[in-house]
C-alpha cells in the first residue's frame, strides 16, 4: 500500500530542517494547521497528513477493527514516519492526536523525539478524583446523538467545541470540516476518541514534551492540562490566552509562539550536547 497516498501526506517547509509532524484531531483534517505552517516552514520540514476517513485520505483503506483503538491511528503515524524515513521528529498532536502521538512514540521511539500536545485529554470521562470534563452519561448522550444524526450533531457541537462565539466563522469552519468527514468513519473515530483512556500511557513518555491548553476549553478543561503536566515527567505546561478547543485557529499567534519557542529550545539542547 502507498502510505503517503493513503494518508494524503504533504511535505513542505525547509527540506534540510528538523522534521515536525502536524496531526489533526477528530473531525478535522490537515487544513486546520494552515495558520501554523507559515510559522514553521522557514526552519523546519513540515509534514501534514489526514487520518484515514478524514480529509483527502484514501477512504478505501478504512478498516474498522484497526481504527477502533487509538493504537491503530498510532500505527498509521509510525508508518508515515517510516515512509518518509523520519527520525527524532517532533510530533504536534491536537486533541486526541496528542495521545496518538504518545502511543506512536512508544511503538517507534526512534521516529519521534519530542511531543507537543495541543489541548490534550488522556480520558474524557470523570473518574473519582480525575476530572475529564464529562460524566459517563454525558459521553453516552454525545455518542448517541452523533450516531443518530451526525450532520445535526456537527452543526450543534462544532461551535461549542470551537468556543469562539465572537468568531462565528470559526465555528462554521469546524462544522463544515465535520460534515465533510464520512459519517460512518466519523462514528468509529468518535467512539474511539471519547471512550479512550490513555492515562496509564503518560508515565511512559520519555521525550521532551510541551502541553498547550486554552484558558477556556469545554472539551479539555484546565484540570486535564494540570493532570497531564503531572503525569509526564519533565513536561512543560503553557496556558494560552485563548478560548475553545482549537487554539491553533482561535489564537494562532500565541500557539505558534509557544511551539516555536519549544522547538528553538530543542535546537539549543541539541547543539549543547557533547
């Protein structure tokens, strides 16, 4: 199988620079990074892709058993990195892709040398002292609504997820992105996303990690960011002056600055090594 065609891989930026892989979240595609790419392209080799079922990916490659767990998506990431012969790439994952990146780094540690988690959540469901933001009943209702009327769910939920009522254009963009995703495949990805629990995997992270959270985010509240920061040894948590679950769209300047500062720090560390 042609991996690069399967995931509609696009490589841009500086071909001689370190590799940065940008991974979109549920219901999105690589176009969601369009405001980030220009900030990275002068110095970095930027890799964009679509998960199978999203964007311009090869829909014939969809395999429900594979994509019914986050590890299946992580396998795709590893295969993309291998096809491009990437080593020590920086993986920037939005939302559920942050946890997919954690799993990919476990599967192929030689491929991923650092993580940037944008609005991550290792578990969306409240569990004792852990506050993921949703009750079991909330998630059941969300999935039931999504599965019974995906287009209606998209129109109602996208503006809430975007969290920028003063920027209705962004909510409309996310709605259109959701609606452009194949509904049957979106249902699988949604169930995989919202029922996932990757908390135990965080302790195994051994690469430099930046966590970016919005000041206000109904999908990944700040308690979650604090949890991830504590669980990932040596990680850095930055709270962006941003609203909503997609700060790379709602507050691109602040998001890009945090990412490029982190990448510059990695470069300095590499230069200082004996």
